[in-house]
C-alpha cells in the first residue's frame, strides 16, 4: 500500500485519477510498470500501463469534459480485434491472438471504458490513445490467460500493436467511429425527423397562411406546403450524408464495411 497525493474527481459514479492540482491525500495500491523511460507507478486496479500513466501526468488538463470520446475508444476495440485476427494468420500465437480479440471486443462493447482516462490533448498522431488501447487490451488479454497485469505476457507493442502505427491507427478509428455514429445515431434520427415533418405537412395541408418574404406579406400558401419544404430539406441532408460514406469506409486501400 503506497501513499500518493492525487486529485480524486467523482463523475457519474466513476473515479478518474489525475495528477496535479494536489487536493488531498489518498491511499491506494499501485503496481510498477516499465517503458523505455524506466519504471512508473500505476494504480493496481487499472488496466492501462506506463505510457498512459505518463500521458496523464504530461497532459494534465481538460478533465472529464475533454476526455477522448467514447466512439473513438470503442473504434479502437474494433480495429485491434481485426488486427489480431489478421496477425494470427501471419504468425501471432493463436492463444495470445484470441485473448487479444476477446479483450478488444470488450473495449468495442464499452465494458472497459473506465480504463481510458486520457484527454484529447496529446501529440499530433494520437500516440497516447493508441498506446492506451494497446496497454488496456494487453493487460486484459493477459488476465484472460491467467497472468498478472504489468507482466507483459501479452505485450502492448509486440502483440497488440503488431504491424501497426499510430499514424495509421488513429485516422482509421476516426473513420470507424464516424461511420458507426452516422449509421447508428445520425441517420436514424434524421429519418425520424423526416417522417415527422412529412406527417405534419399532411396534417397541415388545409391550413392557409400568409407567405412572408423579407418580413413582408407575400403569396398565400398552406402550412402543409411550408412543412413539405422542411421535409425536403431534411431528405436532401440525409442524401448528402449518405454520399460521404463510400469514402469514409475507405481506409488506405481497404474498406471497413
């Protein structure tokens, strides 16, 4: 049990550990993780590793309001699961690869989101978030295989990040996240709005009103005709969004669809 002075912030039932703004003493267990800079202490109940911990110290700003968005985190799970599946075909130990796939699937489902504490303020290629994903998935995969966190039985770089680069992974997860959000949230909401406006255009078809042009009275029209214009605007908006998707699905020379 080690004593560290940390700032403890409570938000929606979860506790976020951050350094700086030393507010109070708090006692918790820590484990030692290592990277090329040497050893660093990480809260023992967290799945992240050394590079994530250093980012917490070096980019101590923004707080929960500016944490990496949930869709990006889940997209990392999708990407790392796919990468592990391909890497098994190219020599990655199948037992390690399957454990990585299981851990990555948990990330994609949002089950491990509490282990992604980083804010959007980091180096340009998103290296810290890529390593956050690698470390969390590696430690969770090791746990699945019966090993302790921090032992590097499943290595964040050699196994989880195999044949990948932050310069590729972060742009890819941006595409995955955008495509997922568009299809699961934006388009369904816009279609609901379109149907609602259309129903109002029918409901109001017999209500006559004075048209307005530049704050002056103009040719009369029905309120239904006015709402049909709103309906068409939303339809065209949906069409424009749908037209972006073929290029959004393209990642390098492959499609994620």
